[in-house]
């Protein structure tokens, strides 16, 4: 990929409170959490123009380093499919559904910048019919003159060229006007009939603008509409630039039934009754963001309201949960959990959300009758969408684990995915692995009765089993050969394996350095795009230059699991340790041969001393003081399997009493042994001895057995227990093979 050097984030309309907080806030609320150390907003200056590519327009504010002398960080990436010669700046969108909620009409006025003369402006649109003679272009310098454009769609595909009837479109700033008709999905009962499901098992009607049901506790139903834009389904709602590389602001308005409650990304600024019984609602300008995060919802919702107090500056933000009628009290737990989770993320990141309000919409109580939706929740910036029957809790009932994790998962995305966005869909793990990592860690911190680090160990071993099969894929996929549907399936790698890699990186650099590194990452690439190298480099800065990039890439880009074998021998007052790495025996289609592994050894009389190093070769030797047993991976969370020589196993098990209170570690030792038994590296007798000495409590043994049954069910062809299956409209492209 040729680097496109351009600023992407200068001119963002953002609230004064947020601006002040971004300038002055520290990074946390105790517990060793790091501070930014005084940040400033930099709305000036940009990187030098690239000789190979034109410069994109400014469209947001950057969170700048302390010193104005520090060079501006490049937060941009080059688009994959759409040309980089035309860039949107601000989009004014209007639409109106028909009374039957089957179709809608829409129009848009988009401020764009044409960076060099072009034959056509290219936009993405799917199942949208452009109104004849209603597409025009006006120069901002001369808005009285309308230049007619002719929409010319691809014969096959979703891209439409907007052409003049003669000549080119000159360089400059314009206002592009478009009008269109579209379809509201789920209008037809059989949108995904059996033959279509057979061709495309990820067929879904929950795309673009789609209809959902709102049901009262008494069973009275009404219809509502919501939108879904990920990955590139916003093009079914309005034509535009729906790649993550394009970030711009949106001003959304709509005409909808007069008895509807409405919600969008930004705060509602007006609602005007119309003579025909409809109302026109309009919303404030959003921050700069990718098109797939735009959202609108409307229906006869009930609303549960509360207030979130910003722990960074004490300001208050309205919170709302939109629910089906009569179910607002069902969101009571979710609202309290929202406040706790947001407080955690504000303190962790040191960055407030750039919104005046924060909403969650819970709709569609018939979700279980519509299995083709393909997702459980969506992180639309400032307005999360959830399926009500999965996340709301009837008063008196106990919230489910899913309802706990999905709330904090989507809130984590407000920073990891929304504030900083992936560069292209092969790196969707930059969104999902982080959200999964945080949903596990926040649940462990605040709801340990639902999820513990022992559960995280069991999840790691579930991932390991999947990572050894011939169906295993890298966390960072090669999407060119993956097809257009369900490209993160099986999603266990993008979501869960990636989260375990992040946990391992944190174990290596330390919690304080990890938090500081992620603050650098969020600050440097706010309102821009992330790449793996940008992430790793940020963490390396905070960790004193530790080899994070080599470690992260070796686990993200490869399938399989390392097997470490430790042999520790005592000689005099020293212990000589030899460690080898090899791939755990697997069925991988393209198996890895080696990894760059952060290894921590526990040793000493009380096994409380630590030695950490990076192993990038097949074998390594080191010395430890004293005559000691050795344990690899004392957190139990690192993504490898540990084996030991016969004597080293004996020495380690003799020290098991030192780990009696560390149930996750004991569980990991037992699970590693079980993995080793399955490939004949230890005998049944050795495993029984290990299991007996580790002596897991009955509750953990029960969870282990349940985990085993789940793995067996998946091996027998059972459904993967991860609901989000991303799809893509069209054919995904392979990015240039440059380090990103």
C-alpha cells in the first residue's frame, strides 16, 4: 500500500465541555491508572502532502501531544474500493418511511471536496433508486448554479458514478444533492427463504433500514424501524462513502409518525408536527465518524432516563434506554450497569465521549423468531442498538451473563472502534478483540459472580481447541479468499483469540504500561484509523520499547498454538533452564512453525520470584539463582501450552501449595495437562497425578466438564456460541502487503 499522507481530523464540531476535558483531564481515578499528563487539542497543521496521492480535506480535531513542536500524527488510511480523489466533509441526510413501513424516500446534501479533476463522483448504493433529474452539484463558491449529474450504476456491483453529461468535474469544494427511494428490510416475511439460506447461510434482513417489533408485556405489538450499517450496509439507507477510511460528520433528520419516539447518534434538536400526522425530527451534527456507525431509530418506545456523572470533570450527561412499551423498568439493571461501565472507561481512557447524551435502543421482542439477524448488538456511536429479548431483564428475574457482557462490550466500542476505527475489515479484530477483552475484564471486576478469571482460562482453552483444527483462521484474516458473507466466521478468533493475545501482551508489559499505551493509541488516532502497527507502537512507547509488535503480529497473523517444554536442572546453587518451542500438534491448513513469545517464569522457595523474557528462537537457555522449581506463565492467561520434563513436573507439583489460592493458575495447569494427554505427551497416570495434586474445587470441576461438553458439541457440528457474524455487500479486496 502506498502511504497516503494527509490529515484526517481537524474541524470537528464538539461540545465545549468535551473540548475542555480533553485539554485538561487526567487519565484515571486511582488504582495506579496513568494520566495523559496534560493534553491539548491541535486543530492546525498537517503532514506534508504525499507526492503519490492527493491530500484529503481536514475533517476533525486531533488530540495532540503536549508539545506543539511534535509532528502531527497521521491518522489516515487509503480507501480500498472508492477513489481517494473525492472526500466527503459533512452529510445532511433526510428520509421518510411510508405508512406501511415497506419503503422510504431519502435525500442528501453532502459537502465534498474534489481533490483533482475527475470524470465522475463515485458513491456506494445498494437497492436504492436515484430520482430522475434530482442529482446536482453546486460549487460552494457559486451555489446559484446547479450542475446536473447523471447516476450511472455498475452493471454488477454497488458503485454508482455521478457524471456530468460532458467534461470533467473540476477540483474544488461542492455541495452534492441526491434523492432516492429505498426498501425497508423485514417488510417481506420470507426475506431469507430456504434456497437463499442454502446459498448464503449468513443471509440477513437486519441491514440498512429494517423493521422490528415492539411488544408490550401483555403482547400488544407495534412496528418500529432501526438501522444497521456494519459493515457496509449503510449504503442500503443512503448513498455515500461507507469505507472506514472516510470519516465525516452527519446531520440526520426524518419525517416519521407523530406518536413515535426517535433517536439518532447526536442529540435531537427539534420535533415539528406536520399536517399529515407525521413529525419532522432533526438531530445535531455528529462528530467525525465512519458511515457504518450512523444510526436512526423510531417507534412507540418507552424511555428510561438517568444521568451519568463524568468522573473526569464532574459534568453530567443524560442517559436513556429506549425499550418496547411497558418495559422501561426492564432496563433498570442495564441502566445501572451502563453507568458503572462508562465510569470505568472514562477513568481508564481519560477521554470523554464527544456527545451531549448517550442512548441505548432495545427493540425487537421477536428476535428469537428471526434467527437471521446475525448480530446481538451494535456499537453505533452515541446510540447503541441491542435486541430487547437478549438484554432486558424482567423485574424480579436475574440478568443473564449475555445481558451483562453485551452492555459493557458495546460501550467499550465507543472508544475502541468508534473514536478510533479499524483501517479495513481484515483488521476488525482491532474493534472486536478489544471489546471482548474489556467486556471480560469489566465483568470480572464488577460482576465476579457472573464471570471470573477461571472462566477466562476455560475460554482460552476453548479457543485453543478451535485453533488446532483445519477450520482455524488467523485473527487478521486474508479476506480476498474468504468470500463476501460471514467473513469473521468462526468468530471465536476475531473476538476471543484476539482478546487472549491482548491479555498476554498486558501480562508482558504490565497493567500500567498497557493502560498508558492504550491512552497514547486513543489520543494519537482519535477521529482517525488504526492499524496493528499503530497499536503495537503505542504500547511499545509506554513500555520502554519492549518488543510488542513482534509478539502481537506473530499471534495475530498465524493459526495454532505454541507448545513450550521446560527442563529445569539444579547444579549447585543455580538452576539451569532449557526451554523449547514448537507448534502444538494440529490440523491447521497452513500451520505456523514459530512465534515470538513473551515468557514469564515463576521460581524461588515460595515461587514468588519472576523472570520475563521474549523467546523468538526454537530453544533458549537461562540461569536462575538457587535450586528451584520453575513454572511458565504464572497468570495462567498467556496463549501457549506448557509442558515440563518428568523431573520438572515433579518439582513443580511439589510447590503446588504455593498456588493454592490462585484458582485460575491451577485450572490452567490442569487444562494444559489435559491438552498434553490428548497428544500423548504425558500418560494417563501423570495426568491423574497432576489433577489430584492441583485438586480443583468441585465448582471448577463442574465448569471444566461443561466446557468439555461444549467443545464436543462443536466438534459434532454444533452451532458456534458467538452471535455476531459480520457480512459484506460485494467482494472484499486484499490490501497491499505492507506493514500496517
